[in-house]
C-alpha cells in the first residue's frame, strides 16, 4: 500500500483534493475527521467520548485516533490518501510505527496544500457538507449531488473555532513540513481548485 499524506490548514482543501485522488488515481480516501464524525453519528462509545471536544475544534486523543485508523487500515488493500492525519509530530511517529509494523504500508508522498489564512477562513465559514458522504460544497449549493440530501454546516466551522484551529495548525501541524522535508511537495489552493488538480496530476503522473 502506497500512502499519500495531505497536510493543510483547516479548510485548506484536503477533503476535495483527496476525493480527486480517489476518483482519478483510485487511492482509498481515509479522513480521520470523517471517521470521527461517523462515530458521533452512530453514537458509539468513542463518539460519546469525543463529541464535546470535536464540537469545539479540539484535537481528539491520539489513542483514539490510532484505534480508529488501525481498524480502518485492517480492511484496506489498496493505495491510500490520508486526510487529517498526522496533525502532530507525535501522530507522525504513530504512522512511522505502522510503517514498521505492516511491511506493505509505505508513506510515498506528502503533499502540503498551501492556502492563505483569509481564503481558508472565508471557505470555512461558508462551506456546507453532506451529512451522509461528507463531501464539501459551497454555500450556494443546497443538495448533495451524490446522495441527493440537504447539505448542512459543520458545527466547528464558525469563525471563532476556525481561528483557534488555525492557531493549532501553525503550532502543532506545520512543524510536520520539517519532519517530512525529504518527501514534501507543495501545491497551492488559493484560486480555482482545478489549478490544484493540475498540480496533483504532475505529482501523481504515472500512478493512474
Ligand atoms: P477535519 O475533518 O480534518 O477538519 O477534522 C475535524 C475535527 O476532527 C478536528 O478539528 C479534530 O477535532 C478531529 N480530528 C480529525 N483528525 C484528527 C487527528 N488526526 N487528531 C486529532 N483530532 C482529529
């Protein structure tokens, strides 16, 4: 299994670009945010534990992240695009342990999606998501074009929570750029997402 890691600020486009990689290059998209939201939706024991901190945009405990990720990985045999993990150096070390534990698990590329803070902020406060498949939409959309159900706002997409999450991104997640300096490739997502897709194509040329 080849693993691509996507790193970006909140609302940087990780979900949208992951879906592109999933659809075009047949990587399986794993989003820890989506896995956690599903735990909450299904009212599982984990869901009950994390509900409060997720609503406030706080990071969920590493042991829970490791547990849900390993459970998900055990069902997958294809290449994977990881969205939302690692978020800290400690989580990068957890992935390194998995790399050692499963000899077919190889982090091949780390893509940093660079976006200006004000662009990310305006996307966060105006985005809508499908409560079923978690696809992201802009505020002008009403229904998910895949599930045909009404889009909703995420409860952690307020301006206040965005700013808090952004600060944490700077302090805890951005140091990963140094950690992965041998593998990192940067793409830009300030403008039309189609431009970012073209950059992804250059990086993944040959993986189709
Ligand atoms: P996301 O969908 O990636 O924006 O994540 C939404 C929320 O899920 C975050 O604000 C955290 O509360 C939680 N979360 C997602 N991934 C992680 C992770 N790797 N570690 C800790 N918390 C996470």
